[in-house]
C-alpha cells in the first residue's frame, strides 16, 4: 500500500508533506512530486539522519494555494517562478508551533528542482551538526534560526554544506485568505475536475468513507485525497457529472460549498483518543460551527476556528483567527482564547488576552459575541485577524 512506519517518530525527519493535487491541479506552479520523493529517499536511507537534535518536519510543494502551511514547518520548499519564469522553489526554514511558536523565515534563495535533495540534505546536516542538544525544549531548528538569523544560516549552509552559493530568488505569491484548502470545484490539467468537500471538523466514519470510495469510483477514477486542513478531495470527475456528484456528496453532509464556519473550523483528536489532551474537542467544535451557522447565517468572510485539546498545537490554534486551547475553567473543561492569528500575506500569532478563558458550555455565546463585534466595528474589507489585533480589549471579551 506504500505505507511505512520508517521515520514515523523519534528525532528524525518525519514524513514529508506535499500538495494532495500535485501534478493534477491546473493552477499549480510545478509538480513537486518527483522532488518530494527524491528528498524522502534521502531522508529514509541516509544513516546520518537517524539522530537529529529533535523531530524535523518538511514540506515540498508547487501548489499555488500554498496548502501545506510552509510557514510552520522546519524546512519548506515553496513553488515560485524563478529567473526567466523558470519554475523552482523558495526555501524557508525554522518554523514550528507548540509551546514556543515561531514562523519560518525565507533564506531568499532560488532552488532549482534538481537541487532539492542536495539542499534538503544540506539544511538537515546543518541542523544535525549545529542544532541544540543540551535542552530538548530548545532543540528544534527554529531556535537555531532565531539565534543565528537568516544571513548567517544561509552563509553556513552554502559554504559548509553546499560547496557554493545559491542565487537569490523571489517570494511566493500569496493567495487570498480562506483559499488554501482546495475546497470547491477545481479544474484539473487533463480537463476533468476535482471536488473538495468539508467533513465536519475532519471527522468521518468508516461507513461514510466506504460511501466516498463508492462515489469516487462511480463518478471519477476512484482516487481520493486528504488535505492538511482535514478536507477530502475526489479526483478525475468529468465536467458533465460534477453537479450530480456534488448533490450525492451533499446528501451525505459533505459540502462542496460549505458555510464559512464549516469550512474554517478544525479540531485535534482531543481527550477522546489522545493522552495529552485535557478537553474534548471534536464534538464541541462540530457543535460550535453548527450553532454559529444558525446564529450568524450568511457570515460573509473567511474565518478559521481551531480547537486544540492541549498546548502542543496539533490543530494550529496560534495561527487561527480564533484559536481555542484546552484549559481548566472553574474546575471544568474550557478554553484559553487566542485571537488574530494568521498565515499568508500578514502572518502572526494570535493575541492572547490576559485571563481570558471560556467555559466549554459558554463557547458558542462567546464566539458569537466577538464575531458580532467584528461585523459592527470592522473597516471596509478588513479581515478578522487584522481587526482582532487592533480592536479594543472590551470587544474581544
């Protein structure tokens, strides 16, 4: 089946993340699949990478939607049009969330597709040799990048590990907010279409997955993909069958055009299956977006609501418009609130208001209140994250 537990845990390069429609989507900058596989081959066969200072996360993507969240990985190759329009990659290093979040930084270099394995190995060797090992709490690559800065990091990489300099390159083009998840109907390179749907907070049943598989075979080629935003994609659908498949999916509560709340709400596993979590997340997040749909119908702007059961940020609460981190409130389950996080054109971590925690039972009331304040107080075209960073604290409580 092409599945392996090799490098699945420990202080090693973890599985490499790529775009689920690489080589398929009509708008992609380049198909990064061969480069991803080449880097993965190096990662899983090189004996020098079996004892890194800490775990090490990679993304290699040519996706125009930037769907793999390159800003929060240890090392990312991001598709760009380089000199003369030649497609290649912009290199980012030092991202990561958890209890000490940091955004990745551009090194400002252009990496040709054939150079990806060499450059990936160079950065990884640099991390292995210079990364901090004395304290595990400071052993991720992000701490080294933060201390060194990008200029020194690039200099050491080029002189000591690559044996030559890389050319300067452009930054990636950032898509509009809310368009990094492949939801909707999209044209493929071969003229067919893929449909992206939003299960409620990423939760599906075995029965539903069997039905999705049957629909994928009936209307497409049987190919299905998952995304980094807990969404499902069905590939290879002829144009004249898109509408019928959309209706079939909607009948199973899988929506091609979901509400802003259904589309933007995600949750980690939570206490139901995770020993680190301290609150239930999935059912609460599902109930929250359903209640917001009822209370705020027609909400007109993308909004991300990320619900996390502990501080480790599997659901990326620090970079959500509304990030909810599991906590204890008055002896029961609740959430610490982070507001105004974002990736993309204006990346930032959410604003944490001192002492602001919300009990689980009052979550819908709180989120509704803040969103109504946003609708009333926002400037023309102002996104929620921008508003939340400048809004008076009284509007956020």
